[in-house]
C-alpha cells in the first residue's frame, strides 16, 4: 500500500554514484554491508540495467545480497536485462521478474531510493 512505510531500493548499476568506477564499487559494497549490519531493510531491492550483474555468480555483492534475502528482503532482477547481458544461467540470488513486476514494486512502495 503506497505510503505504508514500505521502501524499495533501486540499483541500476554496479557502482554507487558517479566518478571513479573502483571507488563506486567499493561504496556500493560498503552500502550493502551497512544496510545488512544496520538492521533497517528495504522491502524490495530492484535491479535493472547493469545492476543485474550484482545478482550473479562471482559478484562481489553476492554474499551481502544472499544475507539480505535470507533476512526477508525481496530481490527482483529485470528479466530483459538478464537476457540482454546473457546472464540467465548465472543468477545466484533473488527472483528474475518482468518490468511489470518492477513497476508494481515501485508503485506499491511508500518510498523509493535509487542508488
């Protein structure tokens, strides 16, 4: 229900912020770790565009994402993006969904945070 306090986090890339890619990857890793440690979780994390690379085998964020999923956070990766990057056989965490699923998650959220 909109405004209910639910939160959706949107991750559209492998980095946090703009600038140096190495720093951006480190910042995103630190953010996911702090999210996990802080015990304040979004209801859903939506991944699209290059952000879907975080949910596959070998991702530096995989362990944090697996922990968040085990703690009840829904992880939703864009099917079109997974297919575009040829990652279908490497998805290691979360659910692969449609853009309609992502739209529903965004519109049902009380707040949306985009990294």
